[in-house]
């Protein structure tokens, strides 16, 4: 495994320079473009890594899987009355579909869906930002994980589109809390700073029937685990989900910070990071690295 | 396995009466609503069955997987210049997305995509309808498989929407042959009459790295097999693909005749049939049967 | 003229009961449904009236013509860089078109357009709500005109959809001020309380080359007047503009309070009021009254 | 009047070279780009002209007003069950709105609407192409008017988009005849060859309460005349109707051949021709000429 990861880093490195670092907020635009890391965690807890796998980065939309997990853990199947389970076929922040479908977002991984999930957490948890931090620290087994306040604040200052989405859902009765409050929580989740190693460890519960590393009780049920993986395959990579399934062939979730987490159910998690994005907003070198990873190991779900 | 199938038939039977047989053409509307069958074929060729598993029915859109396979076999990756790999997020016969995306269908399983695939076959094969018949007979190991001419003719007479789709693609330069000719071939594929057992055997190549039952050479490569399965998961069940992945958790393809084929990669294929459809146009009892099947056997891909 | 107005009121009265009073905010829902009034003002200042022509009602979207006039008066043709002049073809508060057209509203009479116009006034005027009040009092020659604070407050509390529209435009860079501030001004304009007689007098400048009643200088130029009338014909009655032109045949603007103002260029203005609305949100009896009015007098622009 | 027309031609001439001749079919692309003509016909039959006012050109979509007139003449208000009266807000040949609105075109001047009107004529007339020719010859008082078969044939060969539109309406039950037959008639109407003088004379009935020049009975009623003019103002210039009303201020209809007919109700018709089109597909110099015309004469309807 170690040599496979080393090889992948070497082979993918030349792609750096072909993508574009996210620049819609200054705090993200500053990230060095030439980083590349990969980490693997197996269900029995072994960790392998290569490249910049210990460097912290902004997990951004990868946090949507964590907030969804927390919401399912709290409200169970009720959640699906407020958000769908289908691919969107449109860009991740479009309002068109939301209007035609009367304020019910297509799935929990487009922005509208993640905002509804955050709205649920806002209603159910007394201190949602703190609770998320606690959860992530517990999953990553790292009490030092923090959310970058500067990034969160900067995103809040550029949140007009997300505010429009939230108000539109509110006008359809599918949003309970103050838009401002939910946006602040949402950006706090997005601004979590973690490394490839942290994330590979954090998401092992999705490869292991809902059981986090070193916990003595499950976070979610095996059935819920399977369901989240299904959602990741059909909706995890924005409007590139089909292509990712076709090329990489495992459940995955990307963030504009350049991270992507992938799940090989029953076996392992793999996290890659490289800040330059392709046209669909997914890490360019990261996607290539995952494609090599599943090909080399013969570890697709298909 | 046998007892599992028997149990599933018994448990799902009471759902009959809750769906609605497709009635957009008379030939399909006549099918007895109370049929229910299931068949399993393993990669080593064992067949199990229960209920009406030997009764012939119209495979309809399940044929789209066969025409896609044939097209990939003939033109390889070139195909993807004319059709996408992403879920559509809209109903299977919508023209809206097709217009915004300049005549390139989202994926090969919506009608627009299947028509482009049929157009490719029309250009590449001297006798496309006959070639398809030959292929299916070879895959099912049954020289008696036929296409129901009455059904094909009836569909052709109700094909205004499909003609609109084809002409729209033609106006964008993504359609080469005469619309009438391609529609006739397309409906001939859809009108194939097969049983659950036939279909389970036919599709074993998707569970077995591209190798059909009893053939001494593969039909497609292992990589192409994996790719088709990925497309089935993200796009195989119209606008219910996400829900199907969530509940059933395997690659699958449905038809308005009430059949659904499912693939458990590396292990087996499973085919169900029950003519009554749910609101999304997929077999109601069939979907329930597949959900039970993957739960009982613990055979999800996630 | 007087007998024509009396006849119209008598003939249209039986329609009351067939429409539905706007009930999206409590303050509007309370209005007595059975009111019906009509007033005419000629360019030489003669006023005719019948029915409840002196009763005050909430002018709502009719105010969009006033804010447009004020904005044109202040910024001239520059305004058209931020808002279009074309009919929308979609419901008055849709976000779909706004997203496709990158935050530029189709015309100044859909909500998005009126919000941009209000944003312009917010930037250009030191006290926009007060300035609007002053203008209207001057046009109607009635210092007692007020804006109903209870109605404005109630609308602000139900403004999620409008907030979504404003934030969406802000995300495209087409909105300068705080959303909250502009919404408060916008609802203050909408909540103006005026009678049919007030409105007929107020809008005489559109029938008279830009010259208000009793003013010694014009409010806008003859060309600007002609342009506003053109916009009223193509976009003044939401998605019923075509039907209104077809049946009534003069420039007009409606409000959900049940008022409609009509312009016969060079001759007169006519204002009707009846709170019950048809399916497109325009006064049902009011539209019928205007249709009779232009037919009886032979005063269409076509 | 004569000197006004001469002046307009002189002033507008320099615009030639800024637009683009329609080139979607070879037969239209051949037209000399530098032509410019204008003709006026008054309700009492006086004709004025300047520039290339006697040269024949392809009237294209201007024919939609003639087919609408014929259909209203035959079926009256029934027509409006199959086609709407509202502006479309989308490009003239879009299928999106048609799908959302279940096959009912927005108005008779977008392609879908004109095809429905042609379908009505196909059902009601024994020889629709011949009947149209007869009508136009009678209106223009010129037995030599013909339809250019080469143009019609060329358009038929490039009619995939229109075929898609017709089949889509057929799938919704809003199209009765064979698509091929209606398309042939439709293109025959479009391919009529007429001059500015011909067209100004032909359309005088729209300025004169439905009475054609020199006929002793009206073609349509005064009310129907008013209604067609209303439709022209709101929908006559594709997605530039609002801008045309704003700048020119009279009912009008354009064609891709570069002609535009304008109506000043009660007074006159004016026809301009210049083959180069602007981005919306309307004659660039022609629009400018009409703007000058209504400004100089003070003849807007607003």
C-alpha cells in the first residue's frame, strides 16, 4: 500500500498547474497551489500516507457529509421530508430547480440541501457549532481540530447566493431558523481545518458499518451507512458525480478547498488533497489520484 | 437462495394492486397486472427462480443497456463525445435540458441518450435490428428470443415525443440517420420479449468483468463493465436513481414493461418483473422485491 | 362620460364574488370584497367618478410606476444597464429567469425589477420614503396621502421571497444597498393608501407628455413618457399583459390591492378598483370595467 | 412625407455593414446586404416610397400575421384554445416553454404558434398554399405575387428544429395534420416574395379597422383588427418586442429576410427593408428607420 501511494503522488504531481485554486474568497485563494497529499485508513485502523498528507486544509463541502450524519443521527428518516435523495443535474448552487420543486432541495450535498440540514441541526442542537467540533475531534481522535474563524467570516461576507437560497426555501416554509444564524453555523462547519490523515480516520465509520475508529458504539446504523454511501455515489461530486463514478467507482465527496474523501465499503477510506480545481470545482490532481488508486488496487464498488 | 426467493415473492405479492400498468400504448396495457417473478443467475452459471420467472414480457428500456453495450463494443470512448455520463435530474423524456445543453443528452439511459446510441448503431451496423437479436440470443443462450412486431409498431405510432427529441438533436447536429429509421430500430430493441430467467442470464457479463455465460471471449473489457455499472447506479432508474441506490444499493435498469435487472458485481444478476409501476415509472412490487433481496443477502455495493 | 361610468359600475357589479381577495398578508385580507369604483381624469383636469371612487386602498404594485418615474427622473437612461425592457413570460416573482440572465431583471414591473429600481432610489435619495410621499402628494394634489405602516410592516414580515430575489441580484453584483433597507422602502411605497380619484389625477402626466396636473414644469420628458407607456403595455400586467392589451388595449398597471390604472395617451387616465383578483392576480371586476370603458368610448391605442 | 422618407434613407444608410444577413439557408444568404427601402401607405390609399422600395424580398415571418389573419377569419375565437396571447420571454424557437406549458405555444408569432396556426389552416382549407397566395394577391392588388419555391425547399431541408417543435406539440395533442405537410405550407407562406410597397398596401387593413385597400367588404372585424395590433405590440418582434415598443412605439412584425411592417392605427402602414439583422434577428437599419419615422412624424401609439 505504501509504495502504491508513493507511486500515485509521483505520477500525479505533473498535473499541478493545470487547475485553478478557488478564489471566490481571499482566505482560500491564498492556499499554496502546489500541495498534494494522500492518506488511507483501513477498517482495522492502519494508516498509510504520502505527500502533504499531514498538512491542514479547509474541508469546505466535505463537512456536508458530517452535518448529514449528525442530522440523520438526530432525526432519522424524518429528514427526508425536507430534502430529497436524487441527483440534481444542475450546478451546486442553482435556484432554478429549487423553485420548480417548491423549496425542497434535490439532495443534501447541493448547497440548498446542506443549508436545510444545517437548519435542522440549528433547531435540534443547543450549540451546533460546538457540537460539530466535538464530533469531529472524536472521529479524528484529535482534540486539536479547529474551525478557521477567518475563513468562516470571509465566507459569510460573500454569502449572498446562499442567503438567496435560504430565503427562497423559507418562502416555501422549508427553513425554520434565522437565515443569518444558520449561515454562520454552516460556514463554521465548512471552515474546519483538517489533514488527509484526519479525514481518512474521521470517515472510517462509512467504510465500517457506522462504527468510528476506537468508539465502542456506532455513530449510525449499518443501514444508514449504506444509505449515505449511496447518496455519495449519486450526488457527492456536484454535476460530475456520473463521471466520478465512471472513472473512480467509489462513493466520494469533494470540497472547494481541494480535498476529496473516498470510501471503499468494508475496507478503507482514502483522502486526497490538492488545491487546484477542474471546471466542475473538484480537485483536478485529487480526482486523478483517486482514479489511479482504485485502478491499481482493483477496488471499485462496481 | 431458493427459499429467499420464495419468501420474497410471498412477501411482495400483497403490493399488487397499488401500482398502475403502463397504458400509453394498447399493446402494453393488455398485460395481466398480477404477474410477479424473480430470477437469479450466479457468475458460475447457476440459476434460481420463483413466481412467474419464465413468462415472457416486453423488456422496453432494459434494452438501453444492451444497445449501449453494443455501441461501446463498436466505437469505444468516442461514444462519449455524443452523449454524457451525468444524471439528468429531469424526467426521462424531457426536452428542456437537451435544449440548454445543445443537443448532447445527459446520459445513455434517458430517451434522448438511447436514441443517440441507436443512431450510432444505425450508422455502424448493416442490419442493426437483426444484429441486436443475434446478440441477445447469444447472451441468453436462447435462439427463440424475438422482438414483438405488434408492440414495436404500436410504439412507433405513439412516438411523437421521441420524434421531437430526435429532430431537436438533429437540429444541433447530433443525429446522423433518418429519424424514422432510427425510431424503428429503437422500438424493435424495446419490444424484445424475454423472461426474468432470460434477462438474468443475459446480463451476467456485467457481474463478471464483461464475460457472458458460456462465451469463450469477453463482450466488453473489465473497465467498460465497471463503467456501465457506474452509469447504471447514477442514471439507471430515471429520476428515481438516487432513491433506488439508497434503498436497493446495486446497479440496476428498469423498463416500463415492469422488469428491473440488478447487478451484484462479482457475484450475480437478479431480475424481477411485475407490470404495475410506481409514480416514477418503475415496477412497484419489483423495486420492493429487490430491496428485500439485497437486505436479506447483505449484498449491497455500499 | 358620467353616464358611461355609471353604466359600467352597474354592469360589472354582478362579477363581484367570482374573484379572490389577496390574502398573503392579513392586512390586505381584511379589505371588504364588495367594493367597486372608477374614476377618470382628463388632460385638462376634469374628473369623473362612480362607485367607491373616493375610498382609499393599498396601491401596491401600482407604486412601481411611480418609483420607475422617479428613477428615470434621477438617473435617466443609465437605469437600463441594471434592468431590462422585455416582457418576462414568467410569474412576477420567479427567480428562474433572473438566474439565467445573471441578475438583470427582465423589466421594472416584475418584483426583481422594482427592487433594483428601489435600490437605485435608495442610493440616490437621502430620504427615499419621504421623497416618494412628497412626490405623490404633489401629483395627486392631496397633502393627506400616507403610507399605511401596518401594511408595510406586515409585508416586510412576509418578504422571504423578495429577500431571496434581492440576495440573488446582490450575488450577481446588481444590488448596492442593504437588502433590509431597500425592502423597507419598497414596502413603504407599496403601502401607499390612495383612492381611484387620487390615482387618476396622479398619473395624468403619462397621458400628457410628462406634465402633471397643475405643475408648471414637466416631471419627465415626452420621450420618457412614451417609453413608460410602452413598458406598461408590454409588461404592466404580469403574465396577463398580452391578454390585457388584447382585451383593453391601453397601457395599464395593476396592484394586488385590486387597483388598476390605465392611460389613454393625449386624453385621459382611468382608475378602477375592486379587491377580488383573478388567477393572474389582477382585479377581476376592474379588468372587466376597463374592457367596457375602452369599448364604449372607442379609446384603444390600437 | 416624401422628403421625410428620403431623409430617413439618407440618415440610416451608414448603418449598413453593422449587421449580419441571415445565413441559415443558402437561398437567404445570397441576398445583397446593402439594400434599404421604405414605403408608406395611407388609409386613403396614397403610397410614398424611397430607396429600394420596389425590390422583392422574402417576407419570412411577416407571413405569420397573414396566416393568423386567415385563421381568425376562419375559426374566430376558437383559435385561442390552441395558442396563447402572451409574450414568450424566450427566443422564438425555444422548446422549453412549450414543454412546461404542455404544448400550447405562448403566442402566434413564435415558431410554435405559427405552426399551430398553419395546422389550423391545413385542416380548414382545401388548398392552403394556393389560398394564401390568392389572399396576398388580393390584398396587395398585385396578381404577380409568388412564393419562391427554391427558398421554401431550402428551408424545408433545414427544418429539424421546427419539426421537433411540431412533434412536441403533436405529443401533447395540439397538432392535427402530418408534420411534413404543415411544414411545407408554412415554408411556402414564409417564402412569399414581396416589396416594401406590396407589404405596405397588403397590411393597410390593420390600420383601417379590418378593411383592405379597394375591397368592398372587410377581411376581419374592427375588434379583431385591434386584437391583432395588440398582439403585434406585445409579441411581434421576438424577444425584442419590449425594446421595439420603447423605441418605435407602434405595432410591428419583422422577418429574417430583413423586412419589418409597422402599423399606425387609423392612419397608415410603413414597411422597411434592409437584409442585415441585429442580434435579436430583426433588421438593424430597418429598426433604426422606423424609430426615426415615428419620431419625425410624432406618430407613436403611446
